[in-house]
C-alpha cells in the first residue's frame, strides 16, 4: 500500500507543477510613455484583478475599480484608466491626468 501512495503522491506533485507553470505564463507587461515625460510599467496577471505598476522607480499595487467602459485601477495616490477607445491616462503625485501610449519594442 505504501508504494501506491508514493506513486499517487508523485503524480499529484507532477500535475501541480504543470498547472503552476501554466499560471506563471499567464501574465502581460506593458511599458507606457506619457505626454508629460512619465514612463511606467504595468503588469497584469490572469487570475488577479489588480494592476502591478512601477512608476517613478517605486512599485505600487492598484485595485480594479468600477467603471462604465474599459478599466480603471487606483491606489497609493495613482489612478490608471485604460478605456476601450481613446488614450490611456495616468494621474499620480497630485499632477493632472496625462495621456499615455504603449511603447512598442521592436524584436520582442
């Protein structure tokens, strides 16, 4: 009976490893440059409703907020709006909201 439990445990751990490897691949990172010169990186994970931002060299986690269309994230004095149509905007450090665009990196 001990041998069967060892085999079952090995199969379970192997399946768990495969599933966790797939989840690690389910992520999106975008780099934005704004009209006021601000540049930031946003990370999104499939199983997480938050946005993970690095702006002005500081990391911040933004919670998803209710919006009519598109997506809005806020937290730590930062508001990120990603509408279905139109320009993405970011507001931080008590500055006015500014338009931002995704930086396209060739060869990646």
